[in-house]
C-alpha cells in the first residue's frame, strides 16, 4: 500500500518544448484543418438549396398572397384574383385520409418488426418495406388508378388517400420499428417481470416510451406526402371547385401548382409561386411541430 | 480489505438447517420445511454455449440468499432462470428443473405471467417506466387486478412506497415523473413497483452496483427489512455486500455451483479452495 514517498519532481532534460513543431507536425496540422473546413463547406452546401428555394419563393410568391388567395377557389382563366382555398382543404383532407388509413397499419407493422426482430417473416417484411420506400411515386399513382379508380368508376379523394397511404406505409413502419427498438430492453423487462403480458408490455410501456420518436416520424412522413404530386395525378385528379366528398375528384395544393405551372398564363404562374410558398410553409410548419411540439412530459431530466 | 473474518453486522438466529456440510451437488438429507426455491441439476445454454452446469441448490423461505462469483460465472443467468426472464432470448435451452415451493417453473403449459407475478425482480439498472411516480407503482397492481377502486390503489401505492422506504421522500410529488428521481430513489421505486404486485420472492440483479455508497446502504437496509416477508435472492459482485445482507451465499464459478452455505460459514470457513481464493481476493 505505502510505496516510496513522492519527493520533489524534476522534468526530464531531453524533452523538446511543446511548441517546437517539425515540418511533419505542421503538415499534419494544416491537413487536418483543410479537411475539417471542407466538411464545413459540404454542410453549408447541404442547407443552401433550402435557403435559396425559400428566398426565391418569397420573392416570386409573396406578392400574390392575400386573404382571397386562402379563401377562394381558382378564378376562371383570364380573370385576375382567385385562390387555392379548395387546394388547401383538399390537401388536408387527403393527408388526413392517408393518415387514417395508413398510420394504424404502419405503426402496427413497425411494432411487429421490432418485436419479431430477426425472424424470417420479419426480415421478409423489412426487405419489402425497403423496396416499397424506393417505388417511384408515379408508379403508386398508376397502380391505384388501375385498382381503385377504375374499379370505382372515377377519380376520387378516396383514391388519392389510398395512394398517399401507400407512400406513408414504409416510411412510418421503419421509423416506428427504429423507435421501438430504441426503448431500453431493461424497461421492457421491467414490465414483463411484473407479470405483464407481451401485449400489455408493448401497449402500456414500450409504445409510450417510444411515443415522441414515433410521432416525430409520423409528422415528417405526413409533411412528406402533403407535398406529393405524382400519386395524385391519376387518383384525386384535382378539382377547380370546392369539394369535400370522398367519392369526387378533389383539389390538392401540389396538383394545383403543377397545373398552374404548365399553363400559358402569367397570372397562373404567379399563383403557382404563391401556392408553392404556401405548401413549403405548411411542410416546414409540420417539421417544426415535429421538432418542438412533441416532447413527452416524462422525458428524463 | 482482505480480512476473511467478515461479519455480518447483525446477529442472526440460525433459523433453518440448510446443511452446511453437504456438497453442493448433494441434496441435504432433511429438506427444510420452508423451502422456497430449489434447483435440480439445472443446466442452461445460450445457443451452443453452456452457461450453467447441473446446478443443484435450495433456498429457504424468508431468507436472503446471495449469489456471488466473478463476471460470466452464471449467477445472473441462474437468477433470471428463476422467473424465466431468459425466455426472451432466442436460442436458449435448459435441462433439469427449478421449482418454486415444489412447483416446477419450467413445466409445459405454465403461464410465465403467473410465475412472474409471484417472483418479482429488481434490475441492475433502475428501469422506472416513463410515467409518474404514482403510476409506476400502481400500474402493475392495476394490471394484475390487485386493487379494486381508487382508494384501495392509493393505499397500496402508499404501503409499497413505505415498504421501499421511499414514501417520505416522494409523498408530496407522486404525480411527478419518475425519471426526475435520483438513481437511488429510482431503484427503490423499482423495488416498490415489484412489491406492489405482492410477490413471494424478490430477485435482485446487482441492485446497488450503479449506486453511490449512501444509496447502497439504503438498499441494503431495505433488504434486511424486507426479508421478514419475502424470500430474497440477490446477485452481487460486492462480497462485503453479500456478507452484510445475506443469510446464505452461493459461490458460482464458470457456470458451476462451487459451494453454498450459511454466509457466516462460507466467508469465515469455506470448504473449497476456490471459494477461499475468490473471497480473499486472489482471483475474480
């Protein structure tokens, strides 16, 4: 226990001073700084497009924003004014429909994948959801046209909701799985050790613990599908009038932007810019909500 | 540090004749009247790796049994075999049997939910639910239908928190998040949560290893209080702790039970050389 007493210490004489840098030391230091700076530039370039988009939309679209723009339907071609109120309503309705149809399935599937871990069934489903995530959205639109629109005899909000729900499925399934997996195993064991069934453990302990992560994923996915155009072209189709019936074609902001943008009229181009600004504001708002609103009251300190 | 005459601070009456002289693989000739847990040639495999070799031992009721041994010796595996927490792990296999008051916990058709209601568990890392303090204790009791009505539940929560020596510290903030408690308080909350389900046996997997000395002392005092009512099995890396809190000690080494006996005897006069080497700090 008691080693030799520690006496006064002297520095060894051979050590070089700390600030004496050789050529090699300097080269290493410079190279480190250069690479760090390059990654910083890359990070800046990543966010640059969003800033540019936002800046451009503000310049091109802000002028056309007025109360009428939010509350009225498009004006007949050639007339000034009009708005995209029906598109805003339609987008909310379509996203709501897709959520109502897709979220219960996606969250259930995510929980299943997390619980079943490496089983062959789970691996198969996981692979298929990854493939689904990569299916071009226009293909989903065509598929829903063939199976829903044709069967129902016409374009409808319902068909649009189905198309968006299909897009939603793989995204929310995988984020739910990831979030459920992040719940510490100890917490799950704590519930099982109290004599909970697996179902009760999942519903009462695991899902609440993963709640904020799952909700964040849900909001991001909803924001993502809110901006989709291609799956709606052959399903919801678009509608220049107010419509809230599930069986009728319905307007949607992205579809309206598309139709205005390809039209030859200057007035409609302006409306397309303004609608784009509105759409990106909606999407940003949802992303911000995902970030700030959803905080579990029982997160740790 | 290396004093082999470690004495438990409290003098215990020799309540049960668990045979000290018997070899571990040998069943005591007279089975104690109040036997809580018994393992018969219990072996356990994770995939192809054998973690436990033919463990045979008996644990008496309302006593504290400590499982000690170096890391990887199988003591936690054995503990988790008692309430079948290992069932969650894919690729496991066992042989032999463990009985709880004469009933096999591995018999086919047994509902592990029923088993785990009778055998509570406290983990190394405190794992309160992300809910309020009240809800942490009440949840298990409510799910298992142990308290009817709000009043009965309130009473049960209070009683359990008092049993876990936590009531005085949290009675004015039962609706606050359990995650705001200190590590030691969280661990006592987990004990209260387990007690609220009214188990007979309490398994503790290194319950104080992540706590500071003062919180550890509280948990140890608690164990001493609780053994009046519960059979307690505690896994610990800390031999002083085993000596302080337990009545019986089982020394595991490389998946085998080397020696089991009264704690006083095992620590002062071990039969096996390996036990002596371990408890005197020469290996492990």
